[in-house]
């Protein structure tokens, strides 16, 4: 039977009797109640096997003590001279031992008792399949709690149970799980057009935005389109929107709208008011979004025009299919919009699971590591935004109603800076318009934040170990609460009291009224202006950098690996943030912060350039290692295996670590 998005599809089960061409022993009939009479007219294995293969397709097959079943199928294929095509597999018996090694029994009955799963019609094919499916669903959260989140990780953990697999092998079973090896490069690392991942919408949009009054005649709009050689005009649906045109109160009229109207009504259509033909609501895309997200959105909504909006949701430009004619919308390009359109957690998880393949493809296309990190960050932002949409629906379904005031959800840390890797956890916050700690508003947002955290954790972004999540009181609040909190931070004198505060300065809105986040983020920078002591304390609170090179210049490794986040990336990011606060460089990314300081003529330009080059080196090596880890069924790591590096990459790494080794001296010089 199929298991789709965590749901057991009982109505879509493949159920067949198979004639064994020999008498069924009475001892077997006593268990499953299938006798020779029931099998007399059943097809043989050779007839059923192709149909079963077609039903399985490319899906993962999950079974209980599956090695036995695989051995039977393989032997029957040999008897029929048929090709045995082994599917990808998982075994609930092995997974249960991974999740809880000390269980008294790993039988189907033992697991059902442990997990609270009811077994019906035991020893029937359908009944046992249903029980196995439900046991697997119940195991998933327990595996997640143990850090096992992907198919590859589940396979590798199962293969570590060598004593169990050895016993099964001696019994003549087929190995229940195969090594994931390296994922088929032709399938996963498909070559894709990297242009949409290198450029943002603002790079290709048409600006400024062009508007036409709602009461204007269609003939006037047509004249404008012809004269200005454009394909659309925005139509305000509320008076007074000219100076600050909000997308929420905007329609659009396109050349195709006019052609359809003329086709249906003849020349009389030209005398109609524009408002009558305008399409509403307007589909929009943020100016800072990557182009691939715009392609995916057009593809999903089946539209040829998107409004381009700024952080406040105001129209600032236009994007048409004509602008994107040379770009194509394949599976990888549609990733972002698939996240945006996910209606529930299973759909969100399926979309999110595609991210490593896209990252691997971009690495193969030689897209720069900072650009790839920015793509990952955009998807973290999209995932958090959709988690908020689903969380709000959960609140309403539970009878808590909608939000009591305007609010914004923000990401912090690497996602806020646009520098995410594939090793990530949650860093998010909430800003709402009004309400004091403990008020009705705060209580609503506390539950809302808890839902967001739970959804992200279930999809594959684990809870933040440091507690930087909107469900916790210190990471949510009204504008007034945040302002008071920021003033308190700046007045402190102990670095330990400022743990995790630094990533607040990376805040970026991803859902809701982005103006709330933008205003409190800028308030923090303004409040910290010229507060040299505060900036220094933040840097101290973040902690020091682990030396990456030994006394004689060799790499300092543990088990052949070096943690490039602790030994390199972390120091550069922390220094750039502290300096940006010190000199009021109101930027998000590390590069923009370093370039802002350079533009002010502070410090040696070559030192600042070297820090950014070092960051790019660390990102490049980390992403390549993380993709390799994932392909081999290991959790992605920030520790890079030095032996796998080429001679050139080793020299790049050595130069970057040497620069970080001088970071304290460089930072002290820049601070003063």
C-alpha cells in the first residue's frame, strides 16, 4: 500500500493472491487462512511481479524484517527467469532498534505495543502492511529526535546494526538496506540554467512602475502601452494610491486583456473603463527575490506578469514573461514557489527536501558560494513564511481566532544575512504592533510562535539549541517591548548577559508587515550608534575563534576534519557585524558590511578584501563537504575533511585561516 505525506492510503492498496504451484501446508493455512481452493484460479508469480514493480515505481519500500521478503522475491524471480529489480528500502525492525536500542521485543507486536499502534487482521497481507505503515509513521518523530531526518541518514543508521544484519545474512535473507552511496548525478545534479540563481528580480524588472487611472478608457491604456512599448499598466483600485501604491489595492491591465475584450466586444471595448478589465488581486514578487522564484510563481499561477514590491509591499516595478524569455522553469527553478504553495506539512517537507539537490547542481555549475548561500537563505525565509501561514490556520482551526494586531515574522542569524549553509537550525523572532508581555496579544503570539517552531522542526529545520525562537518570550514582543529590550541591551556591561543578542542585528522580515521588523531593526542600529563598548561586548559575548592552524602552519584537525565555522567563518561574520554596529553601517550581509566600512575609508582596504575572500573560501569548502555528506547518508557537517581537498583548495584554506589568525589585531585596529 502507498504511504503519502504521512497518510496510509488504504483505498489505493495493491492486493493479489499468488498461486504457488504446490500445496499449502496446513500449518500455514492455520495462520493466514489461505488454502489451495482460494489459490486455484490465482495468477502465478510471473504474472504478478511486473504489476507489483509498476505499482512500486521509484518509491521507497518499507517493510518489517524486510530482508526475508526480499529473499523470497529474489528467489521467485530466479525461478521465473525474471529480472530482480531491488527497490530502495527501509526496515521498521532496524529503525526501531536505532530509535530505542533497549526495547524488549522488535516484533511487529512488540513495536505496536511500544508505539500505541493497533494491529487489525494480523497475518493478513493487508493488515500487516497497514500496521507496518503506521508503525513507521510513529517511528519518524523518534528518529527525528535522535537526529535522523533524511532517507540517507536512516539507511546509514540501519547499516550500523551489523550484528543484526549478519544474523539475517546467515539465515539467507537479502540485506534489508543498501548503502546510499553517491546519489545518481544524472538524476540529482541535473545541469540547470544558473542565471536565475545569480540574479535578483530588481536586476531584470522594468522600473519605474507605470499606472493608469481606474476610470480611464481602455483606448487610453492601449495608447500608453503602444507609446511606451510596455505590456501592462497597474490600476489603483482605491483613490489616493498614487504616491504610495500598495500592491494590496492594485489591479493590472495587460495587452492580452485588451485583445480578449476587443475579440469579445469589438471596438466598443475601447470605450470601457480600465477598471472593468483589470485583473485583481495582483500577483507580486519582492524586488530582492531571486529570479528563479519569479519564474516558479509565474509557472504556478499561470500568469505572464508580476508586480514587483519593496519591503513595505508597495509597487516599485514590473516583471513580465517577456523579461524572462530566455530563462526556463524546470523542477529546480520551481522549488521556491513549491514551498510557497505548500498547503500542509507533508507538502512543505517534500518541497524542502529538494534543496540539497539544487545546491549540488549550483555547485556543479560553478555558481559562487555566496550566491548559493543566498539561495539557501531565501528558501529558509520562504519555509519560515509558509510555516507561519500554516501556523495561523492552525490557530484559527483551534478556535483562537486570527492575530489581534499587525505583526511580522523575522529570520535572524545566517538566514537574515543571506549566508545560510545546509547545517542549520531555527533562528526566528516576532514583532507585533501592540501588547505588553503576558497580555492577550502576547499569549496569542506565544502559541503562534510555538506552532511555527514545531512545523519547522517537523519539516527538517531543528529547534534552536540556544532558544532563539519566537515561541520564547525574549524573542517576541511589541514594538515598545523590543525598544525597551534594545535599550536594556545597550546599557549592559557583562558579555555573558548578551548571549545570542548579536544575531538580532541580522533580522530580516519574511512574513506579515515587514515595516515592523524594518523599523525595530533600524532602531537598534540607531540606538547602538557610537556605542563602542556595546559593539565590543557583543563580539566578546559571541565567543572566540578556534585556531585552524598549528604552530608550524599545519591544519589542526579532529579525526581528519577541521570545523571551518568555528575556525573561520564565525570570526569573520562576528567581526563584520560588530564593526557595522560600531560605524552604523546598516546592512545585513557580511560582504555589504565590510564593503560599507571600506567605503568609509576605515582600515586597510586589502585587509577587508581578504576577509571577504576568506568568507567565500570557507562557504565554498563547507557547501561542497555538506553535499558530499548528504549524498553519503551522513548529517551535513561544518567540519571539512582536509584529505579530500585539492592542493589548490588547501592553499586557499591555509591563506584564509592565516587571515583569520590575524583577526583580533585587524578588528582592534578597525574599532579605533
